[in-house]
């Protein structure tokens, strides 16, 4: 229902046992007689890569993609643009002026993600050197994971000073915590029952 692809659309198409082996050859570089390709994709490091690797394993294809070598613009969006209410591919593209028509189709999403990556490099949001980009990506991902472990998506540290705590969700997203109306905190504390303990304690400071 999301993608508009139903069983009858793919009934006569090749399965992963065929397509996966073709992709494995592509990954090796053998098909073009060149070095293995650099992989990139939006949210690919932690989602698509795991999915494809699971399919390789399920079909007995002896290939495993190293997720630490996959360039993922999504990580850079979550770091540099944490103040946006949504960082989905469609919203990230809109932020960078990339046209995404027919969203959720594989070709359209891939083309848009590639254009987004180029725009982010040109804007200086993503390093233009592969090793520097991968190094920054690992660093940002670790810091984001640390925030998520403590506060989930509710709070994040200011990306410039590293200390100011900002709201990470809701209409006031991006606002320093001390500037958010106390009524907002009361509403969240009363209605969101599964708030992390750390987040709950921080929010309580602003309703006293």
C-alpha cells in the first residue's frame, strides 16, 4: 500500500537468488573490471545494508556489505539539521531544493538521494573526501546514539557549543529548553507515559 507494488506486479520478475548474485558481482567490481563501487544511500548504513545482508545470507550468497563503508546522508542530516521537525528523505530533499517525484519508488528515491548527497557536499554539510566523510559519519553516529540512549528523540545538545540542551521533538523543536513554555512540559509529562527517566527529570525542572 505504501509503494503501490502488489504480488501480480512482480510475479514474473527474477528473485533475489538471481538479482542478488548480479548485485554481488557489481559489488566486487568484476562486472566492470574496476575497483568495488562506493555505496551510498539515505538511511542505508543501518537499514538497507542490514536488509540486503540478511537476504545475501538467506540465499547462501557469500557477500557481506560493510556498513561502516556506506556513505549515509541521513546521519549528517540528523547531526547538522537536528532542529528540523522531520528529516525523512522527502523533507531533506525539500530542505536542499531537490525534487523528489514518485517518492518510495526505488529509482526515484535513489536518484533523489544521490542528488541530495551532491547538494550536501556542495553546501559543506558532508565532506567531499570519502575517508573524511566516513570518519565524520562514525563520530556523528556515536554522538547521536549517546543522545538517544539518554533522552531518546526528546532532547539533543547544541551542535555548535555542545552543551546547550535543545528540544528535539514537537512544535518547539530546536528551541533551548529554558525557552520552552512550561505548559508544553506539563502536557508532555502528563500524556507521554514512556518518557525515558532522564528526559522526565530534565523536563520536571522547567515546571516547578
